[in-house]
C-alpha cells in the first residue's frame, strides 16, 4: 500500500532541496538538504513512529486490547506520535542531558506536525509539565518549554499557562517499577492557578504514564473539563 503522506513529504523535500541547495544538514545523518524541521526525508520517514496507539494512553496497541481498558484516566485523548527508541531516544537524551537545545526545538516541531484536534475541542492553553527549581538550576533550561517553542514554530499553538507546581521527588522515577511510580507521584503536583476548561498537558516522554496521570487529575480537580496529553514519545 502506498504511504501517500510519506510520498508527499519526500516530493516536498526534493522541491525544497532543488529550490534551496544551501539548506542546512540533517540533524541525524548530516546529509545536506534537510527539510523542516531539520531532518532529511529518509531520516524523517525512518523515525520510530507510534503507529496505531491507544487514543487514551498512547501505548502501541497492536491487535489486542490496551491494558488501560476499563481503568479511569484523566485524559480525554493522548497524542504521542513517536516511540522512545532509536533516533528519537538519541535526540531526547542529547537535548535533556547535554543541552542540545536545537534538538528540543526539532522534537517539538515533530510533535506539532502530528497533532490532530477538532476545532471545537481545541485546547485553550498548553500546561507544561513543571520541573523543580533544583532540576531547572541543574540543566539551565526548562526542557518542556523548549519543546513548546518548537511546537509553536510548526503550527498555531495555544498560549502557555503554568497552572501546576511540583514538589521535589523523594526518589528518582527512573529507578522505580511501574507500580511504585504510580504510588510515588501522589501529591507531587499542586495548582498555581485555575486552569481553563480545555487544556493540553505537555511533556517530553511518557514512560508508565503515572506522572502525567497525576498532573492531569490535579488539573481536572482544579476545574479543567477536558485534558489532552501531548508528548513527544512513548516508552513501548
């Protein structure tokens, strides 16, 4: 079956390269003639796309029923277009831990290009997943806001509303099992301001979903009627 989206993308890329031979190199393979948002057509198509994910939690579904079935979730919809592996994992690691801010803009633009939300339920604001002051000092930048900047450059985006604040974690989430993550994040977030009716909760990577769920429940309890989850990548 012909992938018309990929075909159109390649054709547009070829036209750009022909019209702008001095285009910057691809950020993954360094070949000349990259397209927006900074990847050549081949690298773009080869990204680990999250094909046929669950619309509630964004886990890759395959042919079976998602494990979230029957469990109440605070999200009205989850849009996470990529999987946290391969090239995307390298881009996110380089961005978060080595300060490659251009890669943050790139992955934000990739997210922005893939978002599909009906006009009548389009979020009134984007709520970035908050970081702690200590993590902000350590990195020197807010990684989720950098992703928002890339998203905003690729499409018309709602304004940012920093509705949440976060207390420091007692234990680093990466060291915990999925079950312990869900229990450890309780009470992590508090409202800074009342959220609008429709919001998008923005994050970089969804692993077990525990942190995003806790943040979304706080937004719902604070008055949001609809919370969409927007994130770049999902751990398979």
